[in-house]
C-alpha cells in the first residue's frame, strides 16, 4: 500500500513520543510491504525540529536514514492552489493531502485524523492502520477434521 507519512508520526520516532511503538511497526514494513512517501515541506520542517531539540548532525542522520526507504511526492503550484480549495482547517495539512494525491497514496498516516476530514485521501493513526491491516490479512485455513472411516 502507498502511504503518505505526516510529519507528526515521524516526530514520534525522532523524539520517542507516545505512539512511537505503533509508528515504528508501520515504518518497519515500509520499503517492502508498503511504499512510504513524504511531502517535500515535511523534510525541511522535520530537520529543523530535530536540529532544535538535538543537533544538526542528528537531524541530518535522521533525514538521511528516512530517505533510504521513503520517497518525496512531487508537487507544485497547482497542488498548493488545490490545497487552498479543500475544506480543511489547517493549510499545512491540506498540503500534506495534496502531496498524498500527487504520489497516489491510499492513506495518510497521521496523529491528527480529525484535521484531515476534508481531505480527498483518507487519514488514520498508525494504530488504526495496524488494526485494519490485521483484519484484512488472510487467515490461515483450518484443516477440516477427517471423517472417521468405518
């Protein structure tokens, strides 16, 4: 599945915040089970926030590791203009949604699902995504007991 990762779930991992475990479970599957995508502006904001709390070296290391398995959605002026038209309360979240549309993401993984109600791409928390994946996973068939021969 193609996923757009909102910056807030990446900050869970960078700063060991609540939710880190679920986010890490999803991220561990990216690159083979799922495709991970980022909005361009998330990369700069992520680096800035990590640098402020830790160091420039830590920020670059985090981003370098992220870019080994995540791709960047290509967006431009038309996408930014479209984001202005969506009924979303936060323009930055609308830009995330525009990036999701641009890369063909099926889901936006985020901590603030409520702010994505007007998004053309559904949003969910990592925990909800994991539950959904578990429900959708094929279950092993149970062997039917053989009828006894008489």
